[in-house]
C-alpha cells in the first residue's frame, strides 16, 4: 500500500525537544535560545513550536559569525 503524500512532506514546525535534537543540544539550552530571541518560536494553544526556517536562520547566523 503506498504511503500517503502528506506523510513524506517536510515538517514545518518542530517541538522544542525535536528542534534541540536537530541541533544536538539540550532542551534547556533550546529554551534559553528561544527566550533570548536567538531562535524564533510560535505558540499554538499551550504548545511551543520551532519553525524549521528559524533553525536554518540560526545556523546561518552562526556560520556568518564564525566566518567573519
């Protein structure tokens, strides 16, 4: 049986834990980055989510800082 297309679509939003795992950092560090504004996040009801674009932007800024 073929897998539905929506299952293969990239996730736009990650949980804080999943976002931290993608960066290989701890949950507490991720919350500190969110609180400081270094990584953008959104609230959906009671849930906090991190857009994939926010992780990419953060990594881009880190690379630019280290390249300078």
